[in-house]
């Protein structure tokens, strides 16, 4: 395709890009932020965040480094991410470390492994494959799926403990991660049973009204109450996890219900988690009370919105409009002193903006998009907690 044609395609999408800088500028910003995130690791060979951040957040941050590679084509952090995933996989290849007290803790690391598989991150000779790691976690969580109460759903905690620390809570993020894991595995492998589990997981969440008719997403339910009373706080990552899962389902199945769900969830995210154009954690950011978990949520929402735009063109323009504006805000405010979670969220926002621009615009500026122009050019890199 001639460069002039790429430029005409880029011009045709210019209305979506009003509030953003050039793609080359965004990639440069993303590289600076990724380097700053890496600089926060106490051990530079293992991508584990410093205390007091949770182990699950380290898994999510590894996913952010992988997503950086997908968005920009920069392989710089591929080896670090790969080494960290294998370092945390355990001898049973399922991320069941002492920190994995919740199904969600374990699932965040499975998601990072799955991203590595999707991005074709090289695997060490004789090492467990990225896909096997993700499938092992999925299969274990299938076995834990609890149909004895509420007609289904995963419990937040893996073990009963004293029964009062989350064992009876069926959290939305736990079930959302399970849903997205199933959706992405189904798309990657073509396995029909895994696809059926994705459908089942989403249907259950909807059946207990954790996702309502307006696509508001709530926090969880107690099985001691037969899941009849919805714990109704809304957090951005709960919406985000379903956005990307639904987009993957739409791309994989071609079923319009999944496209409709993706669009509805994106509209809910824009309604509930945007203030003055910026992503905003509504329940805690205004008064500065976001805790160690919550400071990561809006960055994770951004990642999954960018991923959804990459896999489902039907939502690309809506995501691009929001993420371009937020990327411009990052470029105007980010500095090397914002700390680990500041770097994490900023990186996810900028990379989401890059991914949402699509192939034509990125190619017009000379960078790889979600589907680079040639095989040669496409070699690229990529809760109840315990302290580690």
C-alpha cells in the first residue's frame, strides 16, 4: 500500500485524534515511563514491585510491560517479563505461591502468562510454555467453581481459613478474571469447552446482577446470603475486565450480543469513571483515600480498553477518543517522581492510546500497529494478600 494511501487513511481518522500528540511522541513517552517503572524494582532482574504493593499488582505490572511491547514493538522488557513469570510460576506451574490466597491473585499472573503467549514471547528451551501456565490456572479454577451456592461462581478466597476473610465472598474481579481468561484461551486455542466456560462465567455474573441492565458493574455477593444482596460499590477494573473479555468474545464468535455488551460496558466506564475527560477512580480518588489495591484500578481499565480496541474495530473510535485525551494529559503531567503506580497507570494509558489508533495511522508514522506491515518488522516482545 502506498504511503499516500496510509496518509489519507490517517487523515480520515483525524477527528478522533484531536486531543493527542503524534504516535511517535506517544511511543517516546511510553518508553520513558516503562523505564521509570522498571527502575522501581528492588531486584532489577525480577519485576516485583517494592513493598508495600501486593504480589498480584506485580503480576499486573508484568502484564503492563508485555502490553508495552505489543503497543510499541519495543522488545526491551521481554526477557525481564519472561524471567519474572517463570520465577513466580512455582514447581507446579500454576502460580500457587504463598501470596496466592485468592483466586484473583493467581489469575493476575495467569493473565500475564497468557499475554506472553498471545505476543509470541520466546520460550526458554525445556521451560513450561506460557500457554500451559495459563491453562493450568484456568483448569484449577474450573475445579474450584462453586455450584453448591448461588448457582455458580468462584469464591474470592481459595481456602476456607476462618470463614470470615473472604471465603464466602464471590467477588466480581475473581469471576471477571476467570471469564476473560476463558475468553482469551478460547480465542487462542479454538477450544469449544473453554468457550462454553466463558459464556457460563458471564451468564452467572449477570444472573446475580453484578452486571445490571445499564452495564454498571458491582463488587460482589456473599454466598451466605444466597448471593441475593449485591455489594454495590463500583470500581473501574471490574468494568474493565469485562470490556476486554466481551471484546475478545465478539471477535472470536462474531455474535453481535458480545459487541453490544462491549459497547455497553465502555459506555458505563465513560459514565462512571471519567471526570473532566480524565480517567477517575470515583470512590476514592477525589478525597485521596485510594488504598494500595485501588491506586492500580484505572490503569488496568485503560489497558483493557486499549486491548478491546485492538481486537474489536467496532469500538476503536470510542476508545481512541477517550485514550487520546488521557494520553495527552499524561504527557502534560507525568514525571519520573510519580512512583510505581503512577508509572503503571500512565504507561497503561499511553499504550492504550497507541493501540486504539489502529494499523493505518501507526503505519503512516512509521511504527508498528497491532498488526505490523511485514513479518520481518513484526518480531516484537512483547484481595486478601500476604507480603512477599
